[in-house]
């Protein structure tokens, strides 16, 4: 099939999966069908809209019970959650932190906020997450474990942690990654911003690392408007996270004494109210999203050159964003498809520009990034709002 014929065929199949509407179909829209109005109104009626109020505690408790994480600390957004996670490890200025090339820029920015240096690593084609086998070989080549920790022999700096990202909601291969982290004395930080409702071998993502970050941005599976959360099973780190995200103020009835440079990162009650209502509906959102994913998967099962990005064999994914991989996209199929789908009101998106191609991160230390480079040109994200999977009523 030539390029134009292939693009036409993909577009036809997308139209068969998606509903007929006269307005553009967004990449990911929130679904408000539960108690959102009631809970938000309760905040307004009682005056508890800001950084104190019981919706924040209820939201945290509900998230802990859903994910199985022992402690949950809600924050203003996912980036703030990631930044807090890194301060907890703690990442120190001048440290290097391993970060996959294929991620949203916030993952690397959080490292920079700590005065640390992202060290960019390659992705695996089956998970879109960090490739454990390439990473193991690479570290064996460039790093040395000493009493100071893991030292990058090329830069002389300490490599302190690895941030694993569950890309598009698909869990990365946690077991071999943890083996590497143990071998090289790295803390594992999970960027689970996209993976609420995704499980690795039956365990919820964000509960494997030292700490993890979730996001509740407007385009994520569950939204609080803007919001995030730190997850951890460690009581000391949890207390530290709560302290750091509330300007490190020492508890007292009226005094303003702060024992560290903290952050104003606490989630407001208004956002938590929206989030709590969203969480009540999460199981049904996940069913709708899997239904949509199954329909996309069936629609593209037999089209040569086009692969639906399915959950890895060891995982159950939330299918936050459905995606197609256009193998051998060197001839521009992907870009033509972006063009044609937008003309048809189907608002697809490419994957992110790889980190080492971003102006701010082009000089970072990195390994060969062949898979990430390839995936960045081959993958296209498809409209994935839960309601596109049909109604649950
Ligand atoms: C959304 C996202 C973030 C940041 O979350 P915000 O709530 O937008 O700050 C971080 N990492 C990844 C992989 C994300 O998708």
C-alpha cells in the first residue's frame, strides 16, 4: 500500500470506531457524570475552598485504598508531586537522575528544579518505558558502585535515581528495573502521572518505587482540574512530603516557624472535592476505556504496517491514551495522518519530542537512543476519552 492509500485506510477505520459528531473529537476529555456538582457546591456552601478541608483527606484516603499505597499526599499538580518525590529521595544539586527520552518534559524539569542533571536513557518497544536490558548494559559500561553510591565514570557525578515512566498508562517492566536499581544502588521513582488504574503483575503502578507521582490534570484519566499526588509506603517519607508541600511549617496554633525551604504545593479542597467525585466513578471509566481500546485493537488487527499499542503481557493498562505505531514511518505516513485526521475533526497527536531533542536538554548525558528516536516518529495518539467507549448506564 502506498502512503496515501494507507493514510486513507487508517482514517476510514478510525471513523468506524469513533462516533459520528459535528464537533471535533478531542484527544482526551474529562467525564463528569457523578457527584462532582454536589461536592464542589459543598465547598462553596461551607466556605472550605482552599488548602484546608476534609475533601483533601477523603481524596487521599480513597486514593490510598484504590492504589494500595500506604500513604498519599495530594499536591497542586503532577509536576509538583514529582519535584517533591525527588526532594524526598533526596536528589542533591549536581546529582544525575536517569530519565527516559520518551516522556513529558515535566519528568526532566523536576530533576532540573533540584539542581540535578537528567541523564537520558532509551525506551523498550513493547512497553514504551525504560528498556531494562539496554540500561543494565549501559550502566555496567559507564558506572561504578562505590561507597559514595553509583558514580558515572565519564562525568564523575553521582547517579542517584531512576525515574521510570508508565508511558500512556502502560506499565514499564518493573522487575528487571528494580534488579538494576538494587545492583547500582539507585532509588526508583515512578512517574505514574498517566497510569492511575494500571497494574503490573496485579499490583498498582506507583507502589513499587521509593516514591511515585500521580497527575490529575484535565487530560488525565481522573481530573481535579489541576492536581497531583505523592505515593509512598514509607511513613517517614510520607510525613516529610506532607511537611515539604505545606511550606515546612512547624505545627503551632499561631506561630510561623519553618524548619526547611518548603513549597506551597498542597492541593486545595475545591480540587479534592472534584477528584473525590471522579474517583467514585473510576472503575466505570476504566471499563469504558478498555472497551474503546478493544475496539481500536480489533479495527487495526489486520492492517500491515500499522500496530495498535497494546498493554504489555505482564500488565493491565488503563489505556489512558490509545496509540498506533506506524512501522517504517520514515516516509512521512505519521505526519500525513496527523494532517488528515485533524482535517476530519479527529484530534490525534504525535508522541512527545524526545528529551534530547528539546532545546533545554540537548546537552544532557545520554546513551544511544535508537528506540526512543524511532518511536517518537512512529507513534500517533488517538482520541481516548472514556465516553467514546460507550455509556455504562
Ligand atoms: C501529565 C504528566 C506529568 C505532569 O503532570 P501535571 O499535573 O501536568 O503537572 C508528568 N509526567 C508525565 C509523564 C505526565 O504525563
